[in-house]
C-alpha cells in the first residue's frame, strides 16, 4: 500500500496546477462564464494538446492508459481552479461509456475526435422523476423494424448544448426501476426529433434538458448489449462520483486555505480574526473534514481502480462524506468571511456554489448514506 | 400559566382576520394604490399601520398577546411590502432621542410610507465590529453643519432610499464607542455614489455608498454629538428580533412540506423518505420551541421597553431555522436546484433553489454575525466578564 | 396566554426549592442512594405532610385538584435536587391511572393511602421485547371463571421493590401491537405468583423486573373497561413524559449554571476558563438549548392541560427535544469540567446520569421524532 | 498510489496471522503464564514483543505497512493485556534522552513486562495546562538526591504500579515550561499515598497520588535538570495516537452491529430502523476515512520519527468515534442500559450501557482535552500564531 503519486502523475498534477494559476483567476473565469459557450475553446484545445483528454483511455483507443487514480489527480487540480471545460461530461462520462462498451467502428468514429477535443460527448441518464436512481428509467425504446424510437425527457445533461453526441439510457424491458432492461445508445445531437435546451447552472457551468420526440435509432447506434446497459452506466457513474469528489476536494482545499488566510489578514475588535478561538477551532474542523475526505477519496479511488470487492460501498461512503464536508466547509468559509463571503466579489462563494452542484449530482449525501447501508 | 386566549384576545383575533381578509390584494388592482390604501385603512383601525409604535406616537398600544396575534395572522396573509428602516429602526430612535421638531418633521412621512430610509452603519473594514467606523463628520467653523466623508457598506436598499440615518465619527478621542454621531440626510444629492453589491443568491439589495463632502445641517443631528452609539445600540436589538422572522418561518415550513410532498420518490413522495422526514420534523420541533421563546420574551417585555439581550437568542435560533428551511427546500429540488434561469426543467419551486440557499447564508452574518450574538449573550446573559485585555 | 406562575404554584415552587437546598446536597443524596430502600422515608413523609403528594388529585379524591402545570412546577424543582423519592412512580404514573379509571371502591381503598404516603404504587407496562411502544403488550390475560391469569415479564418498573401494588397492562384481545385489546389491573405486590426483583439504575434510582407466574386476578382487580385500557395508559405516559421533561429541565439548569460557575473559578493557561471563547460560545449554546426546552415544556404542558388538539404532537416534540438537549448539555458540562467532570466527586456527572435515564424512559429522542412525523 | 499489499507484505500478514492463531489463549490455561509466554514467543520472532521500538533497541524495524498489518490483526485477535506506560511512553524517552546506564537498567524489565510503570504528569489545578505543574523536587545540599513533595492526579494504574516517571518542578524562574525535571522512582515506598478516583462509569483506574519527602537519587533523573518538558512533549504525541484506538474501533463497530441486530424492533431488528441505521452508517464511513488518515500518517512518518501534530487529528477523530460507538451501544440497549447490577433483565450487552457511555466521556479529556488538541492544530498545522498576549 502506498500513497505516493507516480512520477507521471506528479508531472500532470504540476502542469495542471500551472495551467490553473495562469488561466483561472476569478476575473478570467467570470468572463468565460458570461460568454458562449460558457468555457474556453482555446483551453479545451490546450487540454487536448497536453494530452489530458486522452488520459483515461487505453493506448489502443489512442489514449495514455490511465486509470481512475490519474483522473483523480487531474480533477483535484481542476477543482482548485473551478475549471469550466467539459472534461467530466465528454471524457469521464460520455467517453467512459464508449471505452467500456462501444464497438470497434464506434470507437474509430468517436474516440479519436473526443481525445483530440474536436468533438464532445455528453451523458443523458437522469429523468424528471428518476430522483437519484440511475436505474430509474422511464424513457422507453419502442421497437421498430430496424431499431427503436425514443420519446421522453432526459434532464440535467451536463454540457449538452455543446455536445456532438449523447450517450442515452432507455428502457427496452422490465419495470421502471429494474436494473435489467436498460439499454444504451450513442445518438448524434442533430438526429431528427431530438431537441436540446441549454441553460446555465448556479456554478457557472452549462446544463441542458433533452427532449426526444420519436427519435429513431438503429442497431448501429446501440452501445453494448440490449437490456444490459446498467452495468456500464453504473461503472461510469461511479467514475463520475470519484471525479467530482476529487474536484470537490480541490475546491475544499481552496476554501479552508482562503479562510485561514482571510482571518489572518482581517482585523476586527482590534485583533486579526485568526485570534478568535472559535474561528480557530472552526478552521481546525474544516481542515480535518478536508483531510478525512482526502483519505476516503484515496481509499475509494484505489479500491475502484483495483477492482476490489468493497469498491461500490467505498463509492457510496465517499459521496456521502464529500457532501457532508462540502456543506460544513462551504458554510463555514462563507460565514467566516462575513459580509464579503456572500458577494460575487470574493472567490469563496463561487467555490461553494460548485460544491452545492456536486452535492446534488449523482445522488446526494442522504441518498448515498442510504445506499451504503442497504 | 395558561395557553388559552382570553375572550378579548379572541375577538381581537377575529377583528384582525376580518381586516386582513377584507383588504387582501385583488387581481388586477394597482399594487401601489392598494398598498397606500391598505396602510390608510390600517391607520383608521387605530394605529394598525404602526403596530409597534407607542400610543403616544399614534401606535395601537397593544398587549403582548395582541402583538403575537397580529404577527401570526399577518405572516399568513396578503399584506403590502414594507421596510423596517424608517418604521422600526429610525422611528423609535427619534421618539426616544430626537427633538420635538425632528419628530414632527420625520415621523409623519415615515408613517405614511412616503419616504424610504436606509441605514448607514457598516463600513468596509469594520464588519461585525460596528463601533470601529471611520466615516468622518467634521463640524464647520460656523457650527452650522457637518461635512461628511467616508464609505458605508451592506447598505440595504440604498439604491431606492430617499434618506439615510447614518453613524459618523466626530471624534477619535476616548474609546471607539464614543465620538460617534447620528446624522440624517437625503440620499439624492451630489457627492453620494451608490454602487450595487451582487450577492451569491444573484440578487441586488445591498450596496456600497460613498460620501464626498456631504453637508448636513446641525438640525439633522439626532441627540448630542458623540452619543450616537448609545442610540444605535438599542436599534440593533430591534433589528435582530425582526431578522429572527419566526412567523414567516412557520409559513415557510408549511410551504416546504407542500413542496416536498409534490416530489415523487418510489411509490410515495420525498416526505416519506425517512432521512428527509426526520430533518423536517426536527426543524419543526425547533420552530415550535422558538415560537414560544418569542412569546415568553414578548410576555416579559413591558410595553415600550426595547427588546433586551434575549433578542440575540431569537436571532441565533431564528436565522438558523430560516437557513435550514432554505437548505431543505434546495434538497427537495434535487439536481434541479442548480438551474439558473433559461429552463423550465423540474418542479417550479426547485429552480434556483441553490441561489435561495446561498442567499440565506447572509442571515447569520448581517445584523451582527452569530459569533457576535454569542459574545453578547456571554456577557449580558451568562454574566461572564472577560479578564483578558 | 400567560406564562406566570399562580400564587399557589409560586409557593409550592419556593417551598420545594428550600426543601431541596436543605436536604439534597450531593453527600446526603449519595448516602440515601447507598442505603435501602434507596430514598428517604422521612422525606417521603414530609412530602405528604406538605401536601405535594396530593397535588395532582381531585379534591373528591382527597387531593388539591392540580393539573399537569402544577406537577411541572414540582418536578422542575425535584430535578434541581435529583430527588429520589417515588413521586413519579406512585403519584404521576400509578396514581395517574387510578385517578382516571379506578372504581369508587378502588379509589377509596387506595388514593387516600397513596396521598398520605403510607402506600406506594408503581406502573408495570414495558416488556422485554416491547421496545418503546406502550401498545406492544405480549403479557396475556388467560380467561378463567372469575377473571384472568397472567404469565410473563414486565420490566424496568420504576420503584417496583417498594411498591404495595402495581398497575399492570396485559392483553385480553387483538395482536401484540394493537392499541385495542389492552386491559389494566391493580395487583397487590403480595399476590401469589408475582415476583419482584429490584435493582439499582445508574442514576441512583431503583427499578425492578416483575415476573408473573399464573397470577390470578378477579373482576375487582380490573381498572376500567376490559380491552380499553390503552387510552388511560397513554394519557398517563404523556403525563410521565411531561413530568420527566420538567425534571430534566431542572437538571439542565444546574448543569449549565454549574458549568458557567466552574469556568469562572478555574484557571488554566493563566486565565479563568471562562475567558476562552470556545467555552463561552458552548455555554451560550447550552443556555439556549435549556431555554428552548423550557419554551416547549411550557407549550406542551399547557396544551395537555387544556386538552388541545395538538397535545399528543407537542408531547412527542418535547420528549425529542429534551433528549437531544440532555445529551448536548450533559456532554458539554462534563467536557467543560474536564477530568473532574468524569468523577463521582462533582455533581455534574450525577445530573447527566439522571438525564440519560430520562432519555431512555417512555421512548427516546429518535422514537419520538419518528412518532411526531407519523 | 496503490492499495494492494506487496508480496512481502502478504507473506508478513500470513506470518502474523499464524503467530496470533498459534498463540491465542486456550481455555483453562493460566492467564499469567500465557501472557509471559506470549511475549517471550513474540520476542523470539525478532522483536515482535516491542513492535514500535527501533531495531537498535531490539525492535523489529518494520515498515509502515507492517505496522499497519500488525495493528489490524492484533485488534481482531486474542492478545495479552499490556500497558503503554513503560513500553510506549517511558521507553522512547529513555532511548532518546536517558543515559546508557539508565537504558540498561530500565529497558530490559520494561520489555519483559516485569515492572509496571505509571505516569506522573497531571496535577490538581493544572488540568490540560500540564506545564503549570507544582510538584516540587529540591536538590539536597550534597547534590546526591532530590526531595519530592506534591500531588499528582488522574494517575492511571498508580495503585498497581511499581515505578513512576514523574514531572517535577526544580525551578520557578523563566517560563513555566522551563524548570521541569523528569524523575524516576519506585511507587512502593513510605511517603507515597495512592487514593482511588471513582469515575462515572463506576470503575477505578485513575488515582490521586500524594508525595511527602520522597528521596530520589540524582542517578534517577532523565536528561538534564530543567529540561523535562522537552522530553515529555513528544511523549504526549505518542499517547495521543494510542488513544485514537482506530483498530479497536473497527472491531467494536462490528460488535455494535451484531448487538443491534439482536434487538427486535417490529418484524426486524434495530438495524432496520432507519434513524439508527443511518447513524451507524455515518459512523462507519467516518471510521473508514480515519483508518486511511492513520495509514497516510504512518506512510509519511519516516521510521523512528515521533508522530507529529497529525496525531492530534487522529486523537480528535478517533476519540469521537469511540464515544459514538459507546453512545450507540447504549442506545441499542434502550431502557436496559440504565441497569446498574443486580439484574439480568434485557439483553446481556445492554446492562450498564450507560456506565460504558459515561466512562467513554473521558476519551476527549485525557491525553490533552479536545480543546487543547485543536489549539495545537491551530498553531502547528494551520500555522496561526496568536497575536494576543
């Protein structure tokens, strides 16, 4: 057992850290958020050129053969910068399904362009009434001669507006909450009957709602076996949880460190705020929550990467703890910054908003606690 | 000890309900006209437009029970928007410390909702340590007016206010609570710049306000020079009780339950999910308790007395409850709470739920942060004096 | 609505406060605990002479016609002294059932001697597998010619060892968790087949386990209607909850005030402990929890006394809040007292132990939260 | 970064398991003989009787992973009782600061578990402010011995200890951390009185110890006069890591789940009650995290280095977890947890559950109260220096 980064991981980590420092000051980020498409295409290109987009793909697929640990290193640094580019949507989620179940021809058609950044993917699995259950799928595939037609709504599709194609879950058999009977397809964004309505989220990212109106798909569009898509979907969601947990860890590091720095700089009642024992102990607790999250992130990510028996439980545990810590660290960072903490002018609020969105993504704290103990 | 309302109270309650029902907003009405009419009719009831003002100044002179009934009923009813700055904050200061001339000049317009006031207290760099304010007021050589220079921050509604009541420093001698002077002046004049502060909920209600060489006639000084802090202190306690917002929370909690009941989970709703249900129940119980803490506080406060340190307790508990309601509302909205305009995905209540939650974080900061409230209770209620220098 | 004590209530409160001050120093209490029967028969006599034992009984029954509010005033003061005498067991619980459903002859036989303190009652309703549900009754009454025989176990019967008679719940029809089908009887302690095993509890009080081995009861022993005992039992348990909540409030007052006093007297790191902001804010929170409990105790007690619609919900709310506050106040009182807080030498630990027992009595915090929201 | 154990680690794990299984206590054995044999056999394995001692002093010189494996396996196995005072606390101080003569004189008996030590640190009136101790040691005129007078409190196992290592004050000059001297002397002698302290769990493990004119030869002084505090500090960090008790908590949590599963509720057990299940799950998750925090700390600590300030974090989280396990065990026992002897009512595990809970409150007090740990982390980890005097 060892907790050291490999030499390559350390290099990637350092290079992203520099990238964030150079490009992700608060003002630059706000400017990117306010301009279509809500992130920087230049940065996206840079990420591709530096090989980051190929990190979690096998060498056969044109990637670098990294695993969840490599993605963790990257996402933690992205979290420190609140990076806007669609790495999670296109690489971890959309790409994550393709690398697991796509056919040879689908790989050829898509993975190269995903890795070079010229095309983007998105994952459409949640529905208006699915709650946090990925197996709760009501959008049904109605059998046709050469495939299916889909009708219904997929919601909270991250970076859907800029996606060139969607990985979509739909039901081909079974009841609405059965794990079996879920199939996956790769559907180009310009397919007839598919409407994408994009909208911003509170963290400055871009989400969307997809409406399927008699959208036809053929056998060529299917990803993996019919009725048997849940396994891959669930694995990809676990990867997504690990990724946003690492991102959240990076964001929490900024939050607790900013708070420590602010209290040392700011005077009240003739003392720096850092003199007040109540604030000192609060910051100690923020730091401890951060460290606890880091430990469990390492544990869960290593367990998943090693394919351990305890992997699913560790992922539930992690998402629970990250959410709980996010509230604790975020609320106390804002509170300790006082009036300034609730304005758009300081960065703490921006980090906290990203944490809120992460908390509600892939199932919240309570949901995963429940799953953990079931 | 008795929970039941007296017959007098019951008929007062009926009268309030009748008034509120009879004067509720009707679709199509001009909202502004309705507002002014509403206050006029409340006035005709015998000072119901200024419930907390003493009878001497035209208030209704209610008993604590009557105040409670009014608060409970209005929280559940359609009543016109109102702002506390003139009515609940400056008003009592003028009644206690203003000259008769000042009372005659300002109180009628406050009562008539003709003039909007804002409060110039906080400053950049002062935070919860209000008394360390630096905005300077220098008396002119001829003694006719002050010249004010400085910056105020977190000034709620400064962008629509007509006048400001403002704490200024007229002396640096002595401890910082001394040398503070309470001035009144118009907001719409040269030399005043109002810069919006956008808060994380995305809304604009607070501002930074810059004063450059503002002339304020001495006649606009409330009370004595250098005594402003003593007038302002009591006012903060008024503010706190208002911020606790307990009656509003009772209504908001019912709203939360309705919303959560509309969110499908399994064969039931979110209100059937045990973890969520337990959080709502614990919240409701805390609210049931603090509702009676407020009643106990109302009951012991003799008429006319400013709320004491127990207002800190109400503020601490009340704002915690408000924040928890916002948090659970956001939770009920699930992923859809992240939406920030431009969509109609998910339940109506859910969208921008995270904005509402972020906006609620300020409750434990303004009006004296929770940490400061606890320092106050330490000293004033527990009687602990710090021996540290 | 008003929160003032009546003149009589104030007199009772003052007189109990004096009684506690004079008789319930820590050493005196420890001495009483260690000596059979675990409380003072002299004090019990005094309580009778001062009329306290007759407080909640009607004038027709030889009492003073008080209600739950009067009991509250008394129990709060008892809580400040950790009073050991069986007021709760004999007057509130046992007597509470009798005053509600006893026949004229039962009243005559028992209430006078209960009020004058010469006899004691106890309430036996809980069973090994009943959890916290008072309607979960497995001890069955098997019909005989002139009554029933009972076999089974009743547990955690407060002050059972000194009781002269027991109010016992047993099942005469229905399933084990049905509210209907529960009957009540008054069974003298010396009835054949009834064994009482007394034992101390951690708070210094006395509890017991009752074993029924073919215990015969006749129609004369029955209390109220057959199958219809749950209503009275539940009312009495609600009275018990109000009583222990008032007692807990008194105990919490001692705990927070002792803590404030201790921190002012004790120096560490060259300062009185009360200088440390973390301890200051903690004590503020203890005080606020105490005040919140007081408010809800008033609300619930007034609501029950007035027979309000919301009475049952208020009782559940109260027991939940009292338990939560008891842990918060108790744990922090002990923690703030440091090493001394965990010894038998200071009184804080004794008060906390009483709170722990109250928390587990009549259903704990979680149980009542669940009942509240059901 | 890699979760899997190396082949070397796996074979070490197998070896440890084999050793523990082969030497477990067998019914009917003389417990004392078993204990002494066990340590002897552990010694023969190459220092397994003193896992944390450096190789130079006969320890096994394990890697962090090996330490982790040992800790994990021993927590789940039958191992003889042991006390940390000589082995983990005095031992390292002697190795670092004792003379060679002292090392030769004391370490072998500590290792052989022949001599029981206790620790004379806390004093009445000092509490967590250890350095303000007052027990006086006065050097005799001829310089041959010290005379010790004073009182120690919370002295664990003083009533069975043979020797004490004791912090004494030899000078009042300078700051209070200076002038403290580290002395060793036998407990069984005239002039030492040991008075039990009964804690709320009802147990006797701590004592007050009174010293009257105890003569201690200068040869029994560890290191230099007045430098005792510097030796003692590191030792507190050792103590903290032990107090965290994470391996034991993992075993105790499994026990809690078994107990709760045996308590009937409705058609299932208490483990099916959502509120209880959620608390157990949250506890387990915290424990999963802190287990890896400890591993990370083990991994970064180079061999031989004393644990640093992160031991405070482990103590804070570890003791919190221990207390929560006790609390939930008490909750699982329900009303029966109140029983205090003299009955067999309710499930076996339940009786005296409240005593166990009360006993656990001390975890956040001894070895430096949680408040003091947080002060340490503030300074040492967050790097905040107080500017207050």
